[in-house]
């Protein structure tokens, strides 16, 4: 009568399996890091492009896009003029925060080309990578400011909402001070055509920031996937 012998895994085989698992996990984590890095670079690049276009327009025409009152005389394809009061405002007719995209693109500072309409749409307004409209405007809806209790009023570029907070936090660390309520890159509640307005003020999800300090803290590890920011001009 023969006796069956069973063989377990040798130490070498176990080591090989562990190495393979480690390589797989390392590849997954590295892939995630690369995706995040690409998203951060895209966000920064787009904001830098809009800022360069804004300053280029101001240099050429001595006016702000959207507010320029001689646009139809000096920009081929421009359909509307702003009121020329030095502020890009949304409570005007035409809506200067939407008109700004027509002025910038028809003047050749940005692409694709947009044509003004009183309502934001894919034909009038530049979107972020998450499909939410961005905004160029003179207001105080950034940092700790709201429409009711604004931060100091100034021109700024809203990124639009629906951006994961960890992307904004990393972008802030790369280009500014890393704090959502200070510096030149700050948190913003601007919703655009997103599903809901970004929230702040708490450590738990789904808030984008914490108000534990005056400068705030991005909730990068347990925050919301619906956040936004503003680049101050």
C-alpha cells in the first residue's frame, strides 16, 4: 500500500509570490500617482493659459475681456461690448463673465472660439477637465468668502466645481502656499453647471476644507470630489 505525500510551498516559491504581489501593488499605486499627477498638471496648465490670455488681452487692448467697450470695433468676430467700468461682472447686460470668453477667443488668445449667449453652454464657455464651466469674474467668492459675505473683491478665474480635493490641494502646493484661504490660489464655492456647490468648513467628508486655521486646510485625504478653486488676478 502506497502512501501519498503532500508537498507545501517552499520558501523560495512563497518569496516569488510575495515579490509578484509587491510588484503588482507597486504598479497599481504608481499608476494612481501618475493619473493624479496628470490631472494636477492639466489643471495648472489650463489656469496658466487663461491667466496668460487675460493679461495678453489687457496688454493689447488696455481693457479686461468681457468688459471691453470697443470690442466690436477692434476684434473681428466680437458680437457684444462690455460697459467699460473696469470690472468683469455677471449682473450686467450682456453678462460680462460669459462675454469674456468670446473676447478672448475671437481675439486669438484662447481656443476654441466662443460666441456670446446670455446662458452658459459648451458654445459660450470654457469647461474644466470634469465638464464644468469655468468663470472669469470680479467678485469675492473665493477663500472664506461667499456671495453674502465676500472676500475682498478682485478679478479671479474660477476652476469650476466637481474637482477632487486632492487634485486642488496638490496644485496649491505646487503653485502657491498650499492653503485654501490664502495666497493666489484659493478654494471657491462657485458651482457653475456642477451638480452642487462645493462645501467647506469641516474635517469630515464631503467638505473640501477645514476652518481650523485662518488659512484653512485642504481635506486632501477624506474630502469631497466636488471642489473648486479660484486663481486671483
